[in-house]
């Protein structure tokens, strides 16, 4: 969680809503993993906001530049670039996701580069807090089209996704990999993209994907499954395939 109150950041509402919605596709649905359960990581850089969604086997990474940078280039940061600040939004009831989907419908066409979405990290006002309390709770405030939504922040450690191990053990040899159908379904839910390119990353033992001609940049990693015969066993001996969680 962030340790300092951030200034208000603004992106074009359509870009921000699209980036948020696409990254949230990979958010976890297992409440046994609270750091990933319907959470979204927001990383603030000098020229834009990066959105990270992880469920343990998929990682979706999207990007929305700030609306006030003009003609300055604002490419999505490389995966190993560290942000200036970051927060993790908790969206168990999907209020934030619904807010973003509403924005998508209201900012299409000619409004895509007019209406802005502002994001700020604000202290939560608690009239019941004891006098002299040093601990301050924060929330992420979203503001667009005259509507305001306060999003709860995760009060814990978000997985260091830049160091995640997304595939098999380095010493393990494989002849091929298999993707779960649900991963293809997740990629099929991406909005504003024409297609998806895949690259097999041998070193990380993961599959990297990049959206083709997307309205906003989108990319990520998929943790594949072993083929049953990769460990020298027959499918019958090996049992069902196993996904590799991050």
C-alpha cells in the first residue's frame, strides 16, 4: 500500500476505463488468497497509470497515459520499471468494475478524448477514530462525469509480480505446453483489441501475450500446464494436468 497521499491524476476516461476493465479480467476469484481476490494493482508513473490483474496463473498488464501530457511520448513502462507510487484496490462487490463499464459506454466515439477520469489517494474520514491516533486509512477516489466513487485499498502486501515465477522448475525438461481453455476465454474478454500475439518465454517458462492494435496497451503472462507425458509418465499414470500458480 502507498505510504504517502498522492496528488490527483487524470487520464482520459475511456482509456482509463478500458485499461481497468481489461486488467481486471485476470483478478483472482479465490477468497483464500486475499491479496489477489478481486483486487487490482494501480502503479503510478511519471506519465501514466499501469493496471495489474493477477489470479495466480494469469497476469494482465494495461496502461493509460495522463491526459495532460499533450504530445509527449508515453509508452507503457517495461515490466522491470518501478513506479513512483502504487496502491491495491479491493473490489469484492465489483462496484469499481461497474463504474468503469458505465464509463466505457458513456465515453465512446467523440467523447473518448474529452471526458477525464481523475484518481486520487485520500484519507478516509472516520469520526469514530480515537483522538491522537497515528494510523490513517486511505482510499482511492475515482471521479468522472460528476460521479464519485471511493475504493477500499488492500491493507497488506501485494505479490511482487516483477519477481513472480510463472512456469515450471528451471531444471525440468518439457516437450510441449498446454493452455487451459479458461485462459483463452479470459483473453477473449479483452475489449478494444484486434488480436493477441503469443511468445513462449523459455527462461521464465511462461507464455507472454501482447494485444494487437489495442485501443490501450495490454499484455501479460500465462502460466501453462505440463503435458501429461512431459514427466516420463503415461497420461494414465500421471493423472490430470496441473496448472502452475504464481
